[in-house]
């Protein structure tokens, strides 16, 4: 006689629906960014218990990021948004980012003599 086990799949349904809604909302935000910047490309990076970071770079060089609660949700969001996704944030992809004075003072201000970040 074979051992059988009944699996109650209804317990996962609310979590699956919540994840689907979150992915759809992120995809909508990615789409809005893409529209505002003449297109977009992205990269998904795992950031530990906080989830995953979706870095977006627009065709015009503008950039931004979003945080998803899980890597799977982030992957689903970029898939739904239909953008090109890069494995790493380097090379030609990173070179597309255009930074201005604000970014330089925020990221490297202390090291290059800019105003302090405090």
C-alpha cells in the first residue's frame, strides 16, 4: 500500500495572490519609468532578507531603483514590464547611466571635497 498525503493548496493561495499583485504593481512602476525615459533596461540584485533591488536605466541615461520583497517577485515584475534585463550592472549597461552634480555630491562628496552628506 502506498503512502499518500493530502496537500491543502488553499493556504498558499492568499500569498500567491499577494505576490502577483506586488509584481503587477512593480511592473506598472517599471513601465511608467520606461515611458518617462524613452525606454528602460534593468538588473535584478538579491539584497538579502529585504528582497531584491531592481535597478533601472532609461534610454536617456536617467536611473532609479525599486525594491521587491523577494527575488522571484522582482523577476516576475521585470518580465511583466517587458524590459531587457542584464545579469550584472557593469560594462556597457553601467556606462549608460548619466550622473549629475547631485549624484557626485551624494556619492562621493566627502572624498572629493564636496559638501558632507550629513
